[in-house]
């Protein structure tokens, strides 16, 4: 393979089991990269073309060094001076016997001699040893621009000793933990890459700009997904025309089952789209790597995902007052700190006493004869908050989850309540009015704008 001189290319190299594939997965933002704790997971060079829209770069995941001392001994037989070293490495790659005796080293060195820069990865939680000097010396013989990444896989016990050694071989040495590096750290590393090859600086600067824009676009796409999910779940009805009232009665259980299945599948569809949006395509809904909310119809959990009863009562009082005559009633004792708002006894009591009701079931007589058996919609005032809370819970995990990190993300289910607390008072009131409209099966015309204020606050403060 040959690389364009204007397209940045980086070969991630090093000893086996030092986290090379994890670094590739994180920087490529691709969870399809095989990551394993077993030594030698990567047995051949895999190329990942990262296209950011207006620019791009290439990452090459290579097998680890296996016999660096013997390979270096071979090279030294072919070069008497420094000006011959690069040619010796090329001869090593082309030699049939070397391809048979040193297959991993040949696969590792080939992209370097074709124009890729070097990202040399070591484990900062393991002691430095002189056995690494042979492979670092081989990399220096290629003459390619290089950077060393210290990956503290378990701890940082030996980071300093690694720095002292690596600085003798590499101009740029930095600590980078692919399992913990947030988006800003990833961007910082990409910026550092630009110092390796001057011809790549403009390209990598555009990559950083594209990725920053993509994060904002992902947020907007997620908001649209949620607004569509809210509208569908809050308005959905399952209905069936029949001839007699008895037939309608007999359909209740079937319609309820179909209704619940449709609702659950619709939410699952939105969750899957959210995973795909963040390129976590391999995070199946059953995966232990992502904490998915339990059954949507577990009403006992609704006060966890949505609002509690006192908060519902306070919000219902506020929205009732905004719709009618305002009466001063302080609710500063509630967690939303809404201030003085109008009160509505009807709104208060319906929120308090009707909070456990799920989808309604009804039988309607038709003007032209026959009956209509109807299941849904859910008119519970807490339901829109439950949908938002569950979606936001998953969104926060995916937004912060590195693609190399296959472990479970710890997150509390109070995320919605915390975000509403951080909203401006005017924005929170608009959110509550939208949720009331949704619970009453009305159109929330400014839903996307309202959700944007919620997500923007979540992004700023997380």
C-alpha cells in the first residue's frame, strides 16, 4: 500500500499487548477494532481510514515486535553507516527469508517504509527494560517521524522511567490512556500528531475542526431522535374495530400486549439509532458494556427515571397557573426551585393521585355501528419525563464512552433531575409545558428547541 503525502498516516507499533489496538479504536472512534487482553491479538496490519468530511487520516494497527534483537542483528549486517540504514530496512522487508523468519516485523515495518509516521506504544504500568531498545533502534533506522505514547494500562508506576528512556529515541513523548481519554484529550493528541510532519498540519487541523463540528451535529441528531420518540410514544394508540361490545371486551388483553410491544420496540429502535449515531454499533442492547434502562412499563421505576410525586405536583401546579389565573404560591422547598408560581388544585391532585396509571383501555361505540376497542395512549403526566430521562441516561453514557473501552459505564438514573436543576428557570418552565402538552396528546411545537436547552446544559456541565 502507498500513502498520499498529503494524507496523514500513522502506524501504531510496539511490543505485543501494550494497548495498540485500544489506541486505534479510540482514535478511529470505531468499536469494531478488536480489543483483547490476550497478547498478540493483532496478527496482521489493519488499516483504518478515518474520513471526517473535509479531511481525514489513516491509522494502521500492526502486530507487535516478536524478534527485535535478531532483526536488528540482520539489519546491522547490511548497513555500515547511518545513511544506509533506511535502505537496509527496505531490504529486510523485501528479503524472502526475512518474510519467513520475521513475518511480524516485516508487516510492522512495511507501512512505515511506505510513508506512515510512527506511534510507538508502551505500557507505563510495567518496568522499562533494555529489551525494548532493540525495537526502538529498528524504528529509528526507518528515518520516519515518530512519537511515543505511554499507555498506563493498570497504573502510572513506571511512567517517569519510560519518559527518561523514550526521550532519547523520540522527539515527542506523551502519556495517553485510551480507556479514559475524553474527546478533548483525543483532539489534543491529534494536534500533537501535526508536529510530526509539516505537510500534514493543515490536514490534521481540518480533522480537528471536523470532529468538533461532528460532536455538535451528533447532539442535534440525538435531540431530533428524542423529539420523534417522545411524540410517537405519547400519542400512540392501538385500536381495532369489531361488531359487538363483547368482541371489544375480549380484545383488551391482546391490544394491551400489542400496545406494550410496539412501545418497547419503538424505544429500542431509538436506542439503537443512538448507538449507531455515536459509532457504537457493536454495543447491542444485551451488551454488558452499556447500561440500558429496564422495562419501559415498570411503573415503579417511573419516579426514578422521571419526576417524583412532589415534583410532579409542583410542576402541575405551575403549568396550570401558567394556563389560567396566576396565584402566588412558593414552591422553593421542591428540588426544581421554580419560585413563586400559580396553583391549581385540579392539576395538583391529578399529578399526585393519578401518577400510577398506565395506558388507558376503552370501548367506543361507532356512529355507523359496531365498536372500537382502544388501548392507549398513556396520559400519566410523568410519562414524557420518563422517556426523556431514559434516553438522556443512555445518551450520557454513549457520549462519554471511548470506543476502546468495553467496560460498563457507571451512571446514576437521576441525570434528568440534575439537568433540569441546572437549566435556566425560563427554559425549565418551557420544558414542563411541553411535557404537559405531550401527556395530553397535544403537539409540542417548540419541542426540539426546548430539548436543545436541556442537552446544551447537559453538555456544558458534564
